């Protein structure tokens, strides 16, 4: 038990202390559950976005390189 709460619940074996400990444990448990759910949702979102980006990258690779075409017109490569 935190030291600042010892003045509220001085007896270590009192029913109030036990109830307080159970309440604290329950609160910590639900915080952990919420954290894990949020993390799982974030991971699902991340994998979905990563898959979308991979598809976009494949599509971009198959597109015509217009910028490269114009740069080649402006600065033609010298053939040896």
C-alpha cells in the first residue's frame, strides 16, 4: 500500500485494506486490458496501412516514369 494511504487504512489486515487492494488490482487489470486492446487495434491498423502502401508501391512501379522521360529529353545520356 502506498505510504500516503497508510493513514487512511492503518490496519494491514482490516477489511477496508483488503477491499482497497482488490479494487486497486481490479483497476490495474482493466487498465492493462484497455492498453492491450488499444495496442491490438493499432497493430491491425498498421498492418492494414502497410498492405495498402505495398499495393500502391507495386502500382507506382508499373506506372510510366514521366519525370524520367522529361529529364532524359532535357539531359540526354551520352553514349560511349
